[in-house]
């Protein structure tokens, strides 16, 4: 945003102080290296372009992790329901024993899936780290080009072309 007197900047910082808002000046290349979340997003964009298979696998792992958590929560709710509904010795209740047995199997399956997912995610993250330097350079180039219009109005139309892909999208 254009804020010559920095009034909006101060207001925004005060309003979002509780959310740990991080503010940086556009075009300041040093800022691109100081905040880890900013490095992750451009690297993700580069990996999505260069290695879409890895990015799809990463997204699938995220979905699988959420599904595993959902299943564990459902199983936990079922177990609690059985505990509260049972009367007397819970080990004599066939339904309760069956639910506990199936929950043990489910927990083991999910644990195995999560172990495999963790190894796969580490592999993907290592590959993404290899793309971080080009992502940082791309971000610096983007912000440099975006600031050209501030230096010379002639570059305003040039800035619109920055949003076009540098190579064809497949």
C-alpha cells in the first residue's frame, strides 16, 4: 500500500500486534532472508512448477494426515461412548471389547501410515530446500521489478507483464 506518512502502517501494526504481524518494506532484499515463512512459500511455488509430482505428494500427505486425525478422533469418541454406556465389567461387554480391538488395529495402521508419511515428507522438504535459493532470487527480482514503477512511471505497464509466466504452463 502507498502510505507516505506511515499512518496506515502504524495503525495496522497496532491492530495486528496480538497476531504477531510481521511487516517489511517491499523491495528490501534483506527482509526476504529473515522470515522463514516467506522463504517457504516461494520455494513451494518453484517446486510446484519444477516438480509438480512432489508438490502433489506433499498436498496428499497433508490431506492424509488430516484424515488420520479425523479417524482417531472418531475412534476416541466411540471408545468414550462405550466406556460411559457400559455397566459392570467392561471386559464382559462383547461390543466394548470389539471396539477396543478394532481401535488398536486402527491406531497401529495409522501409526504405520504416519511413519511412512514422515519419511516421505522429510524427503520432499529436503528437495524443496534445494529450490530455496532460486525462490529467494525470484522474490528479489519480483519486488525489484514491482518497485520500478515507483522510480519511473514508464514502468507501470511493464509491471503488469511481470504477472505473466516466464515459460508456458503445462
